[in-house]
C-alpha cells in the first residue's frame, strides 16, 4: 500500500476536505497547496499524478494528532517555593 493510498483512505474515513487538510498541515508548520493535494489524490495513470512522499504523510499524521487531541501540554513540575 502506497503513501497515496493511505492518505486517500484517511481523508475518506475522516471526511476531510482539502482546505481542512491544509489547516491540519499548518498545525505543524508545513505548507502544502490545494493543487499539490489534488495531484496527490489523482489516480496513478493521470498525467499530473504526484507520489506522496514520506515527509508529507508524516506531517499530516503529526498535524492530525494535534487536530484530534489538541496541542501537547507541557508538564508542569510541582516545585514548592520556600
């Protein structure tokens, strides 16, 4: 299964539109255009098809974690001031 297939299946399963995917990617400071996403989601035999690289999928998954759970909270140490 290719990265493109995984990305497509996640998009369908989570009912995400391209603008929502762009917003999710921005959560991890990764910019992707609507055109680039369109090329990734095309069929493999289309002339403008683009393979989804590991970096794009990784940043989407990291952004998805933030989108679903919220930003990671920093641990606060309970230090008693004397």
